[in-house]
């Protein structure tokens, strides 16, 4: 007569988990990060931080709207008490310096530098991402290593080179280097292009396009977010650049606004004090365009931050 035997549980070996799938799912769910929930304290801290950051800007506007007497007495207030809107026209007419020419020089230098960076960065970044060449990875690492070289080290050699070329007292030393890109922008474009599917290249090659044709007709239109971000970075750096113009531009009619503001502090009014109200007006002119450009292009900066981080350095 056959007897029925009940199966015995196998002993669990050390190092193995005997948790059922439901428990494992609960464990994974518990480890996931929860969404940040803002509290009234969070908004209070943000308001305090905003006040701290905006106070210098408000103070700058208050000084810009002050009268000449208030400027001479130094009786400035954070909240504007006077509203001399004529200061915004006096900065162009009541000073011996060509402030209008300063603004025009800044526009010329910043826009041409941005164009140079966009063109050169897109070409070099595309080449590192798509072209096949022996030693390409090594060259790319060398390019990235140049970001660790401080700018002060190459300042004197660059000046000697540009002086021998006869470029001192011209815009060329400030513009031409931007047509040879920089390592950071190359890295951004390379990371952006590397994440795009290779099927684009294969389809374009089947249609008879070469590398430059693929770059111009396929990839360049898709680089719009990253190239806009590069243009914003370059405009910001060139618009507010002080050291470069100080080294290479010695004639007053060639100075940009960032350097011209320094000379405005040496110009005195009838009370023998610097016209700080007009200097602050120039500072507003120097600041406002960059704020507008950043406001209009912030979505491209956001897209750039998402797209460039998804492809590793291969």
C-alpha cells in the first residue's frame, strides 16, 4: 500500500533571498526617491534669497535715477527717491566719452564672436562624433585637457603673437580666436551629436550625401538648441569681457562698453566727483541685454542640459 509523503521545504542557502516577488516590488518602491514637496518654509527661504540677489540691482537702478547733487553727496538709498530719467540720455550726451560708440563696439565684438563659436564648434563637434579616424579618441582627450590650462598662462604668448601680426588696436584678437572654437563647446556639440541615431548617416549616404552634406542638411538643423546655448554663452562672455579689450585696445574709439565704464569713473562733473549716476546707467545698459537674451533663450539652455548628458565620452 503506497503512502503519501508531503514535500519538505528545502533549506535556504546563505546569500540567497527567499523574499517573494511582491516583497521585492515593495522594497524597490520604498527605495525610489519621492518628489520634493514645497512647504511654506521653502517659499519663505526662496523669497529671502530673491531679495538678497535683487537688492544690488535695485540699488543700481536707484543710483542711476539720482540727481547730480545726490551723487556728489553720496546720499544714496536702496529704494529710489528721485527719478531723473534724463540720465539715460545724458550718458550719451553729457559725458566727453563716446558711450554710443562703446555700445556699438560691444555689439560688433559679441555678435561676430558668437557667430564664430557657433560655426567652429558645430563643425569640430560633429567631426569628433561622426568621422572615423585613427587616434580620434586621444585627440579628443587632449582637447578636453586644454580646459585645465589657466588663461593667464597663455595671455603673454597670445599678446606677442597678435602684436607680431599687427592686430593690436583692432578687434581681431577678440574675434578671430572664437572662429577656432574652445574645448567646452566642442564637448557640448560632440555629446549632442553622439546621442543621435546612426541611421541618419546611413540614409543620407544612400542618397549620395558626403560628410559635409550630412552635417549641413541633416545634423545642423537638429543642433539648434545646443548652438543657441553656445551663442548665449559666447554673447555673455564677450559682452562683459574686460581683460581682453584692456590688453589689446588702447584707442578710446575702439573700446567696448565694459571697458568704457571704467573710464567713466575717472570723468568728473562740476562737483569734482565721478558721475556715479551715469556710471550706473551704463551698467544697466551693460546688464539689461544679457538678461533679455537669457530670458528668451532659457528653454534652449534647459534642452542643452538634458541632451548633452546622455552620451558618455567614448
